[in-house]
C-alpha cells in the first residue's frame, strides 16, 4: 500500500462499474488530478460489481432508467464487452400476461424493439424450457450480457492514459472533514488528501462513508440470492459465455441465464434480508468477498422447486450440481430509484449510489456532466438524492421501504400503487377530520394526502353517468369514481383541498430579489402582494422546476412548490444566492398548512368568515394578502391549479384544523365538499391543460415545446435565458398536445382508460418520432368529467400537432383511436379562463 497524494481536484471513492465510469467521463470532459480510492485490490475490489450476473434488459417503465440503460449499452458496445443474446420475460399467470403487455406498451413508448410471443416461440430459442409452464412471453432482442469488470478496467486505463487519474487500491477511507458546510479533506489509512470535491461511488458501503461527512445516503445493503449449477449437458458444445437468450421467470421472481457450461439462477422472491453497511465483513474476514455472504439454503428452496418446473431436464439431472451459491449484497433505496447528485447536507460531496450494472456507464456520464456543467443530458429529478426529506433518510424508514420493495423487483407494480410501510409520519392538522370523512390517503413526500373521500359517495347517484366509471380492475385500481363526482361538485358548487404537502420556503434578505430574479423566468421585480407563476430553467433551457413565488416584502419572497421536488427546489435556490451571508433560504413547510378553496361559490363561502374585500376588484387574481377569518389571520393567495375562482389559504400549522372547520361550516349551505388530490392533481388540471412537473415538464423539455411561451422575455439575466431566447426564435422539434380518446372499447366491449406512459402512434400504429428522435407517448392521462371525455397529453412531431389529427394510443396490447384536441396550453374547459378570473 502506497501513500495517497496530498491533494486532488476530486476524490472518487469506489472502483466498481460506477466509480470507474465516473473517472473515465470526468477525464474525458477535461478534468485532471483525479484520485480514485478503493479498499480492495484491482480489478475486483470486492463490491457488488464483482458478483453481478451482468445482464441487461433494456426496457423499463421509467423513461430515465431506460435512457440510462440504452446509454450504458452503447458504451459497453464501444468498449467491446457486450454480447447480445436477447431475452424473454415469461408469464405463468394471466395477471402477468397483462403486465407483459404493459411492458410492451413501455417498449413502444421508448421506441425499443420487442414483441409478445407464444410459449412455442420461447422454446424454439430456449429448448430446455418446459412450455406447459408458460402462458406467453415478452421478447426483447436487445438484451445482452457484459463484462463489467473488463469495462471498468478499460475505463480506468483510458483515464490514466489521459494522465488524469491516480488509482490507489487497498486504501481505506477513515474519515472526512467538512468546514463551513463544504467537504475539505479525506482521511485514509495511507494519508490525508486535501480536496473540495468527493464522489461516493462505493455501493453498499455508501451510507457509512456519507456519515463520516455528516451526510446521508439512504440505502440498505440487501441480499439477492444466486446459485450456479453445472455442468449442463445442453450447453456442451456452445462457444463463449452465452448462446441462449436470458430468461426472467417473472411470476417466481427469478432469472436463469447460461454462463459458459453452467446455469445461473438468481432470486428476488425470498424473504427480505437486510444488513447495515457497518456490519459488512472486512476483506480479511470474507471467504469470497465482502459482498458475497454465506448462502442461506432454506430461503432458496421454493425458488429451486419453481425453477425445476420450468427447466426439468436441467435441474432434474442428478449430474447437474450446485457449484456456487451466495447471498450477494446489492443496494436498494426507499423508492427503488438511484441516489445521484450533490448531497443536500454537504457541498462538494456527491453521491453515485444504488446503481445497477445495466445503468453504470450511463450514470457515470450523467454524474460527470452534472459536476462539470450542472446540466446532464438526461433529466435527473427522479434520482436526485436531494428528493428525500429528513424523515425519509432515517434507518427505520429506509429499512421498512426496502423490505417492502425488495419483492417488487420483479413484481407487478401499478402506476398508482401506494407504499404501505412506515406511514402516518407527516399528518396535516386536518387529518382527524379527513379520517372521519372517510378519506383514502395517498402518500406525498411523506404526507398523508386525501385522494378521495367516502363521504362523497352520495354524489355518485347525483351525477350518474357523468362520473365515467371504470369497470376494468387494472384501470380502477388505486382509483375511485368518487374522484370524478368530487370534480363535478367542485365545478358546480365548491370544493376544499388539503394542500399540506406543498413545500414552502422563504428567500429573505438584501439579496432576495437578485436571487429569485436570477432563478425565475418570470419578472420578479413586482409590487408587494403579487403572486407569480414561473418556470425555473437550467443553463440549457430545460425545466428545473415549476412553481409560484409571492412577494411579501421588499426583501421577502415566498416560494411554493410541490412536495416531491421541494427539497431539490430549495437547494437550487439556496445554491444560487449571490451572497449567502446576507440572503437566506428558510424552510417554512412544517410551520404552515394550506387549504385550497375553489369553485363558483368560493367567494360566497369565504365571505362568510371574513369582512375583508374579496371582490374581483378588491382581491384581484394573482395577488395575495392577509385576511381576518374569525379568530385567524389567513394569508390568502388568489391562484388556482384547477381553473376555478378561489384561493390558497395559508395559516400556521396549529390553526389548520380550525380553518378547515370554519370553511366546512361556512360552506354547508352552498354544498361545499372536501375534494381529494385525484381532482387537484389530475382531472381539474387536465381539463385546463395545466402541465405538471415530472410529467410534461422536465429538464429535457422547453418552454416553447410545452406551449408555455410568454409574449416577451424579461431583459434581466436569469439562468437559461440565452438558451430560452434561442428556443423562441426556432421552430420547435416537438409540440405538447392534448388528445381526446374517441373509442375506449376493447375487443370484449369493455371500456379501458389509459393511465399514462402509453405509446402514441399514427392511426394504423405507425411510430411517431419527434425532431429529437423521441417516440411520442402519453405524459399524463385522466378523466375530464366536465367534458365527458378521457384526455391524454403527449409531445407530438410538428406535422401531427394539428387539431383534428387522427392518431392512436397503445394500451396493454390494443390500439385505441384518439384525436388531437389542443396544440397549445389553451384549455378545453373554459378556454377563455372566465371562471378563474370572475
């Protein structure tokens, strides 16, 4: 073991596929003086990369993960370490067949080659399978295997060839120093390195390393069982590592793949077996490697029996024996997504954790671009480590969610599926009243947020067929017709919505205006009391956020944003303060609660509890002010995400229950109903054509493409201004449109309702590619009860972005006709916006 250098521009901790990819791409982007550390020897330091089964299935329901996998495959091919074998995901049940058709839908949405095939077609390519066990399969020809250690070696050598990298193997990190909120040095058993940038890319050890710096990387090392059996007579005479397609036996949570003359069987179906990073044995204590733990045979018995059903000729052969069996450790997170980006607690400390081999090189490039320019090619919001709130970083929460999520690795996970573990952590003050009303709660950033209310069930009879019920179980799972009834009641009378899941933070101080002006696209030098809706862009002109800002004083601005992106947005504003010594970003989320009141009778209802002038002239749209409401002082903001007259009403958290009861009593004679987020987040906004961050709006889309361009751009500088001005002068390469489904009936005459993520094609199923080379797909889907139709949003090529264009949407293997109904942000309901401004 040699001593480490005294200083470095960046220290990358970890020499698995992710760490190797990062040093390679940093060097390629011009970084020098890179130091890479690992406590193990090269080329296999003992992490999860060393025991990974190394196969890649390109199709995922997540666009981000699919893109990262496609990028990784391209890089593996360029390195010459990828062998394309094709792969089958087989179904044993009808429920799984539906899920595989959904996977086919995702493949078409992302533009990937695939098809559904019969059991006979599977056995034709993989003759050692028993066809009677299989109902059908999803065939993906792009599946393949990689030599991840070989790829890592080539990447390290490439960085070293540029004289950019020094590799220090068998060196263990013992501590890190943080000064004034920034990483300053790394201590090792071979010396100390001065640096202001550190990347933790050491997989299952990441939480332990982060804690050394006072940060959190919320993942849990989790066991994935794998055995290798052989010799397999069916593989005799084949050449290379793999000659047959890889099999994923989805209903049993297992995969099977040839590895030379042997067969590997891995399982995600056994009981969750979790470990702490601190308890992983050292290299000296490990028989194989620290991440290859002793096999617990009893946990694998059922999976072996099920594998025998599928492959009786191999596993029923007494000469085929278990040669190798491990409990291999991998990293799982509370929501199943990677943990990427600069940690919110420590500046300069980056996480590149919970990444699989299939995404490793893509993530390496993403992180390197992020560190270099701040604008990686792919949108990062679903994997940004800053997305987690403190309560979501606790060991209790992480372990509970990982235990629940482990068996979902190959599970059938509905788009609306809710987590069941570690609930009731963040409760609105109205929660007891909402529970009495029979609220069905969905979780949002840890908050329990009503999705609909059983107390509104009588509205179903009142609105009858206008409710647009769904008879197919999949379409109606995690949904209720009550949502549509609440929507109609709000449009006709009024509704109140629990908005406690908002993230709220104040920007205060002498530099507050400079901060928000720099970040926001909209003009922020406005009168006190104005409410401004504004996009937030990155340097390339893509969306970083979509939020509202209230000016409460000369040096006081309040930012209100969605709970899911609240931590990310707060960090974005905080990191861009001109002078952090005089301007502060203060989290107010836990101090304030918010209730939305909207509908044609909202003014009458609010008027019963306040003497303030809330007339159209006295309280104009897009303004805010304090009101006395009974014994409460309420900060009211006249704005709406459902396109109705009304207000967002803010009070201190301890006063929320009183405000809720005041409104409920005041609205009784007008038929006020509690309304869930099923209306606020879907039906209300879809009718109004409102775009949603994370669906239509992300870093890969622009203001022009989304139809949100304003007549003029402000003259003051803001992040992304140069790119935005250029985009305004160019013809967009895609256009966000609203589509109306024309016929919902499937082959059995059952009406089906899209949920989002489906491929949009020409009327005969021909693929649509926009000017970026992207396939068109549904970004949002939802009922429009006031219009009696089901609406979809999708980015279309300009040639198809014309009102009346006939198209089709692919849903679970069938094609349904749809028509373009809007080609900009003009709403289909109340297109002149008379209701919101009345």
